[in-house]
């Protein structure tokens, strides 16, 4: 029974404006302390787990050529272009019916293309444990990240503290999931952290294709029947037309809300990965190397009497004097200046530009 990786790389990355735009979202950009893009780092991370010819990338059809360019060693047929983004459940469902053509009970590891994982050895161990676990079980396993602070930007997973499955020294323990929690307030996040039985929801999943499709039939029947239409056309000349027609009609829904919060066979691996979903400029600041005044600086600049800033310029020279706790991003598409603790609101700028028809800037 083979294992396959499904890399989700279709997001538009609105919170990374103006560096990330709809033309070049964050997964295709070098944002971490590396010259590799987020997508390339994700593929490298899979090196010791799944062969390249068993790695599939699901992206928006407008980014297919970009994926091919950044990942020339991935077989072209392994790059799946969605006609339009419909959130994670349709993405995972489409990948499941495609992999079922290769193997009815294909083991699948689903991973977003734009996360940071520093502890790769622990990551490899956890994923291998999960793939082994689902081989003979109708189970869905998620990776839960051991929290390091009361984060309000992540969802949480509460687990039952007695390990359901002990792998031993060579693997990771697996726990039953008790409940999922949405992004909390700071006070609630502190309670979660103190309780010791809550983990950050990483958005990484391990299951067999037949298991996931069975759960979709149970909990998302409209999506399941839509996927059946696509599956019947996979080997025909009508496939692309059917794919576009179906995706034009289906509703977008996340895998968390559609399946994970409802299914009874959900488990979690407790993993200490030094992980970040890189969901805002504030997260980039946390990860970047700092100067003696705790400024993270990318590009040409003059900085005086300024502290705790993220300053990035891909266009021109930036001068900053007497400023603290700011995010300053200067590109050909725009200039962003905001307080670090409000970086989650950057998406509102993108929404405004869309409403005003200023698509050249996004």
C-alpha cells in the first residue's frame, strides 16, 4: 500500500499584501530565512517520507505553470489545477478521487504549501507513525502542535490524555480527539495552554482515500456526489469540462468544519515541530533574524532609533527614524505600514482594493 503526499498550494495569501499578491501568492515566494520558496521548502521536507513521483500538488489552474517551474522534478501529471478555489474539503476530495485511480486504499498525507517546520526529524517521525496507523484503520489523523504561547490566530484540538496508540521510541504516540475549538480570545487561549490537553491545529492530515471519501459521503453528501461526477469523467476527453462545471457549482467548505469536527474516528499526533502557519506579517517578524535593536530588515534601508520592526523593501531605499513595533513593506504594488499587533487586518486592504476595482495592485 503506497503513501502519497498532497500539497495544497492554491491560496491567494491576502494577508501578505503587498509582497504576496494574487499573481504571486506567498507559497511561491521566499519568505522564511531561505532562498527557497515556501512550496520548495515543503517539498524538501517530504524527502525522507514520500518519493517525488508520489507527491501531488493541488493548486489553482492559474498557478500550474508556476508550480511546474518551481518543482521541475515533480511529474507534470501530479500537478492538479482546480478551476476555482473552493476551500480545503473540495481540494482534498478531488485529490482523493484522483489517487483512488492509482490505488483504492491509497494512504494520503495532506500538507499546506506555506507552513514553516524547523524540527524536520520530529516531523518525519510523526508522519511515518500516522501513515503506519491508517494502513489498517478507517481513521483520520491530524498533527497537533504543542503550543508555545497563548496564540489567538490558530484553531485548537483538545485530546484525550491517555494515549490510544503507543508507537514507542521510534515513533509518536497517537491520541483520540475530544473536540476542535475555533480561534480563541486571548483569555481563552491562556486557559487552553494551562490545561495541557490542547494543541494547535496544524491543518495537516493523514488518512486513506477510501476513508476520506466515506466520511464525505456521510457528512458532505452534496460534495461527494459532485466528486462522483468528476471521477466518472477522469479517463475521458470530457474531464476538464466536467471538472470546471462541477467546481462552478459546489460550495466552498473547510475540511475542519465539514469533516473533522463531525467524524468519530479522528486522532491526533502530539508533535513538537517548531511550526508556524506563517499566517501574518507578525509571524514573519518572529521567524526572521534580528539586528541588535530587534529589527528584522530585508532590503536596502537606513534605520535609526527604531526597535522591533519588520522592514522589507523590494523596491527602492527605505529610511526609518524613531519608529517602534511597525511592519513596513515596500514593493512595486504598494506600501504597507501597520502596527505589528494588527497585521491580521492586512486582508482588509485587499478586500478594499477588490471592491474598488483596483485589481492591478493585488
